[in-house]
C-alpha cells in the first residue's frame, strides 16, 4: 500500500477494546486495507489499560488501550461502540464535541436514551442498530415480508438464545424483530408484546407477540421467529457462530458514514434494504 493510500484510510476507534466484541472489532479493523486503528478505549479498571490494542493477535498496532475518551478519539473519524448504555452516551457526547461519527451496537438502551442518541445525531452521523450482522438485517427484511402476508390468525413467537454473560433480555435484536412484525401488522410492540408466561395464563390472546429468552454457555446468538397458523407454521431462524459477522457488518457501517456530517441511520440503510426492489423487465 502506498503512503497516499494509507493517508486516505478511515481512522477507527473501538470502545470496550479488551472485551470479546471489542477484540473482534480490532481484529477486523487491523485486517482491513482501507481502515486504520486510531484509538482503543476501555474502563480505567481494565487490566488491559496501557497494552497495545492488537497484542492479543500477537501484533503491534501502535495504539495503546486507554481510559481517556477524549484522547482516544482525538485522531479518529469514527468510533465503534458495543459497550453499555451509560458508557455509550458518555462516548457520544465526546464524539459530538470532536466531530467524530459513530457506529453504535449497544443494546439495552431505554426510550429516553434513544432520544439522547437522536439528539447527538443532529451534530454527527450515527449508525445505530441492535445487531450489525448482515444476515440478521436480511432476516429483518424477510420478517417484514412474512408479517405482511400472514395475518393475525398466525400467532407469532420470538425465541432468542445467548451466552450466560448477557445482561439484558429479551435481546435488542429480538425486540427489533418484534417491532418489525408489529409495524407490518399496523400496531406497536408495546401494544402486543407478551414477555412472561407462568401458571394459569389462560388462552393465548390473538394478535400478541410472545418472547422467550434462553441463556447458557457461550452461545453467540440464536434467534427464531415462529409464525404458527392452523395446519401450518413457518419458522425463520438466524444463528451466529462467531462475532466476526457483527464486526464485518460494523465495518460496512463505518464505510457508509464516510463523508456524512449528521443523521441517524440503521443497518437497513447501510445495506440498501430500505430501497424497494425494482421489478424485472
């Protein structure tokens, strides 16, 4: 690669650099010829503070993991953040001040926190999605098609399974799936979601969307949406076997943000899934 080409690379900072997702992101950035690792952030208590961000790969990136957010973002074009809601909002405040765009994969954001993210997006460009996987976002498109074709006589259940360390339930991805189905049916998830069943629950209420969350082992992430009708059922399933798919989707979001000054975007826009398909001639 020529020196000029190096200079044109997008400079990426990664939050949560010593975590499993952070390391997957760093590995993907380091391996990408059009991107450069510009910063690596973690909490001050992390044992990785001061280490080279690529040391776990047996490489030297020249970027040290640090807890000073402003210093870590000073040389970046884009931050990728898969941390916790409070940390993400604090990072975005610094991004706004420095003019650094952001890709946010953090889950568990409350509605008021999402409003805060939207406010930051008036000053910087942000891609936010509960799941950055390309496959999952194609899944969302399939769900929209299915929910529009299958009326409320088809009962909908969403089952998600994740590793034992995941702290929020249902997963942000499962909730987004429920939102897609509800919107396609002309309602909202708040109006039709059922999150728990125990004891004498009575018959299933028509038009509801049920959620089940399973936790165990090191499962990266499985999601199944069941449309159960009379005499037939359709099950749409996505299984993640590696965090590499989330990392690669995040890099596509980074590239999508190049040159953008402000705005809040989703992965459907990154992947062009929000554009109606053209009819064949």
